[in-house]
């Protein structure tokens, strides 16, 4: 039997073919050669492992295949998405979008050198997080502050610095898991501190903490159960009482508040999110929260609290492994600055903008978009419906935010076909599927994206 592989065109033959020859103008010669080798290689593998005859494509067909393979590989993997899920802090979609002011601040320092660890007045080496320390203290009432890569890092570092080599006491009702890979008991173990669980899942009393305090105790910790709620016969110790107990025994109280609101979100109908300044007021020694949840800034972990504890945390060797760079710090600084004027923050910080949009506004937008989408051939009906948006995948499921959506019933195409086409269009659109309908939640679609959204729908099955 003749070896079908002998009919494969050679690399040099393919490189001379018109489609690939043309490509060398837009991508490098090495990229084209790499593409030719990869596609040829996988074709060879397929032919030699095939149990029946495989048609060997002609040189021209093969060149076309390789050209489109290279084109696809030149596309970035990280692309913009229109978030129509209604989940405001969607971790899979990059959590909080940044304010324009934050992006401008990144732009200012990204391409050149900057004063990251350099005090321009004295010409001496400076403190990296200096630029945001004062703002964080001003906005939260804390004595001192520092910033690391995310709240998981903030927790691990704080536990290592204040609890390492000893025990940290936590209520059994607060041993949270967030997003699968974050589990407080495991974070604690990795930090070098020993977890001392007290109380029961539904009830923990002050005396449970008190009874557990001993020689080995280094700190008391409270964790905000961001993504679940124990209801019924429950009891948790208040932060104030925990602080009193800590003082009595000379132990610091660490408060992991999770989302870390800088303002009271009750104004948006979100009432269960702890406010960072309230924890400081209640006397917590160290308060931990994320920068990209309710702060609405870049991914980072914010640590605020008493000077002596923050100093200890910053001296810990893990601090260096978790530090943030100039892009994060400039974006955080610009975001925090917006909070100095709440009206300005509501206009500029995207998550505050989304939460403060009046319901009637969402209704009008969903109505307008529905009318345009309903005209499309694969749509049986599209209509505005009132529903509930959510703060975040990792926030309380009971915290529902009123919203308006466009509810779409397809015809000729399935829901799956449409949502797949939406996800792979440009820009990509991620929607919510509920009760056999595709819902586009206007709470998380920015007004500037409305036209794009209709455009994506109109071109969905065009090519
Ligand atoms: C989200 C969350 C974390 C993890 O924060 P990241 O910034 O995602 O690392 C830790 N603790 C609580 C209570 C949280 O809600």
C-alpha cells in the first residue's frame, strides 16, 4: 500500500503558496513557519493513526487551512465581554470594571518609569504603598494601611504575621469556602497559624472564645460569611464583644469582611455587606477586604488597622511575595480618590453607577433593545421583564437587586445555539438563561454597550 504521507506537500512548498506568502506581510516569517509545522504535524499524526483512508488535502487547501489557523492563533485570548448576566461582581468576567479615572492613572505610569519606591522630595528610597495609605486611612478611619495582591493573600499574610507559630480562634459558623480554591482552614494552615475552631455551625457564644484562649492563642478572627447565611436558631458574637475579649487578653482581633464596602450599600438595597469603617469603629485591630469587589477598583487585597499590627504585617517575608505593582497602585489610588466625593463616585465608579441606576432607566433601555431584537428572524419574541440581579457569585444569594431584562424566546435556533454564538462574537456577550428564555440583564450592561449589544444580535448568524 502506498504511504499517503508521501503526498503531503513540503514545508517550503507550502511557504511558497499564495495564501501563506501573503501572510508574511502581516505576521512574522517564524510565525508562519511555526503554523505550517504545527498543522502539518497534526495532519501526519492523524493520517498515521487513522484506521481508514484519509483524504490528503491539496497543497492549496492545506495552505488555506494553515492560514486561518495562524489567524485564529494571533487573536488575543483575553477579550472584552458584555456582561448581561446581572451578576455585578462576576469573578469569571474579571469582577469590577475600572473607572475611567483609574484607567487614565494606569496610562500615566504604564509606559515610563514612575515614583513607585522613590521619594522625589528627598531622593531617598520610598515606601511602595505610600501613595494609597493616606487615602485608605482617610476613607476608613484606620491608623495604617497596606495593599497586597488579593484578599486571599491579605488573609494568609495577616495570619502568618500575627498568628504564625500559634493559634487563631475562629467560629465554626465562619469557616468559609469561596470559589472552590479558597477555604479558610486551608489558607490558615498554609500561613503557619493553627486554626482553633470554636462553637457550633449555627451558634457560637462569647464564652466559647473565652474558654479556648490559652498559652498558644495569638489572635481572634471574625470572617464575614459572604456567600451563605445560616438562618433559624443562630448566634454569632458581635465584633464589639470580640474586641472587648481581645483587649482583656491582649490579643488582636482580625476581621475579614470580604467585599469591603467603603460606603453603606443599604442605599442601593444591599443591606448585609459590612462597611470597612464600621469595623474600624468597632475596634477591630486588622480589617481585610478585596479591592475589586465593592470598592470597585483593581484586583488587590486591602489591609487596614492599628499601626503596630500593620507594621508587623509589612515586615513579614511573605509581604514581598504578595506585593502589588505600579499598575494596581495607580488604579487603586485613582479609584479611592473618587470616594472623597460620593456624588462623583456614583458617576464614575462603574459598580456604583450600575447599582444606583434607577429602575425606570433600566426599563426604558430593555424596552428599546427588545423592540430591535424582536425583529430578528431567529427571535420569536423579545420583551422587557422585571427580575433580580445579583451582587456577585460569591455574595449572599438572598441579596437580590431589582432589575429589568430583555427576555428572548428563540425560533428556528435553540437557546444553546444562540448563547454559544453570543459568547463567540465580538465583543462577546454572556447572558443568563432562565425558564427557557435568554435574559439580557440591563443592570450589568453599561449604557455605552446598548448599541453594541443590538449590533452583536443583528450579526449573529450572518457569516
Ligand atoms: C472574596 C472573599 C475572600 C477572597 O478575596 P479575593 O480578593 O478573591 O482573594 C476572602 N474572604 C472573604 C470573606 C471574601 O468574601
